């Protein structure tokens, strides 16, 4: 199958060709015909599998004909970064269609967003808070929305946006097409989907778990050793573009600062930064100015950067869903990647939960050459835990043999 089989408008097909898409991903191959037919769709697939194009191409097809300069498609996303990513995909795929779009989110002034809405757009990609502000101001008219997309709905649940989503739904026409995309399916999201989807078609790609192109490993370590351990990893096995996740804004900022002092091209991404600062960090990481991005999970939501070879969880994510999303920043578009987690004793319960979703034990590794000292916790963890068959995870071994690690060139002294 190729994109020609979807019978898209020639101008949309030109956009597909211009961005270099040739063969649809599984979620695209299954979801696009259903969306084109007008069905409500529940799309379940891991992060990085091409969900954005799966709904954006049918939306462009629908909007290509019909009224212009009125809001006909609303896409709701949990973070500014994801909203910008979705908008950019729409711009690239629809570059020959003259379909206009705008992003709507907080952290920046309302005036440019309001002006863009007044000029007229067909697609609005919005975060819930700012969208509700504009609704309250009478600055946006959603009465003509034909398609609603809730993207990464599970994360909106994690961030407490469900009440906002329900408020937004009251301002939309009852008769519309609704598309619901998520990587995981907690109970709250399942309940919401039942209330807003009409006779939906469900598209699920694989298990609701991390993508198989990512290998997983735990590096058990004592809490007091983490920062020194991270430096040893960056000097050793983690030699490509690296994303480091922390639980707190404070830790992300301090890690980036300390890494920069050590000569690394590192930058932080966390919620207290202005939108311009956040965009500078993401753009710099994407274009290679920075090799390491230290980020909180929420701040990094929606990062779509090619070539991230390693994701390091400096802190264990607090839920299985958060782990799935964090490690989904690597191994995107069927590329290979490694997800490495620094684990302390208190993380044992979360590790068991993650292994339950993965369906197999996570390989324990010891960092050669690292001085663990005489700490009891470190000694406990120094053995490598085998898989269920008594050997290390076979898929991880196979991927390790296949993976060509990039060099560390450019990491220091750029």
C-alpha cells in the first residue's frame, strides 16, 4: 500500500510527496480510510507511530472543498509543544491546499491568536485553557466545527484537563465527526470516549505499550550517585542525541546547568520557561545546536525530534503511562532507540508494573568502570537480572547487535 491508494486530492498528494512520505505506517493505513469515510474513530497506538498524519490528511481532504475562513476542524492537545507539532504537520502536508490554521495556547499573548482567528482559519490546534479563555472572550466561534480531534487524550487526563474538555464540548455542534487518539487507555479516558464517540471504529496497533523498536534497561544505583552516574553514561554508552527526563522543573534546570559546566551542549525544558525559551530549547535540540535536553515529562510532551538515540529517565516516571510516553521520544518512525532508567530501591514497585506491561523483565545493567563504592543499595543492584528464560532479553540483544551507535563527535566543545 502507498499513499496513492487513499485517492487524496492531487494538491494534498503533492504535500505528502514533498515531506517524503511513501508507505503509510500501520495506524495510517488503517485509520485514514475510516476517517475519510466519515466514521468516528478511536485510535490506539504507541507514541511515534504516525498518528498525526493519520488524522491530518483526512481533515485536509475534507476541508479542501467547502467554506473557507471559518473554523471547521478543532484539534485539542495537552501541551504547547504538541500543539505546535500538530500545526506544523498540517502546514507541511497542506502547503499546496491554501487551508489555513492557527495554534492557540497560553504562555504567550492572546492578541496575535485573536488576529489570526479574525483573518479566518479552517483549523485550530488548541490547548484547553487558552481555548476556553477565547471562548469566554467571544473571540472564537466553534459553531461550524465539523471535525473534533482529541490527541493524546490520556495525557490530558493525567494533566487534569477532563473538566475543561467537557466544557469545550458544550460549545461544539452535536453533529460532527470525532476522532480520539491515545497511546494508553485509563478508565477515565475510556469513559470519556464512550460519551463523545458515536458508533466508533477502533484502530489499535499492537499492545498499548512502548514501541518494539525501543530496547529497555535499568541501571540500579543509589540516589546519591545519580548525577555522577549520568555523567559516566554520557561519557560512555550514551553517545548520540540524548533526552534526559526528570520529575521536577528544578532538577531539569540544574542538570542542564551542570552538564553545560562539564562542557556538554545541554539545555533545559521545563514549565517555568517562557514560550520563546521553550521553543528555543526545542529548536536547538532539533537542529543539533544542543546534544542533550534535560526536561520534565510534561514540558517535553509533543517533542518530535528525529534521531534521538537515547532516552534516560534520571528519575523513574511516576506511572506506567508516563514511562510509555517518556521512552516514546526515541524509537520513532520505526527507528531504533534505547530507554535507560536510573533505578533506586524505592522504584521496585513501579518497575514490576512496567514489566507487566512489557510482558517481560527489563534487563538490569551495570556500568563498567563506574565506582559504586560500598553502598549497600548499589551492591544489591549490581547483578544483571536475566530474562525469564535465564538469559538476557533476546530482543534487546538482537537490537543491540543491529544498532549502529553514533559517535560522540560534537558533544563537547561545540
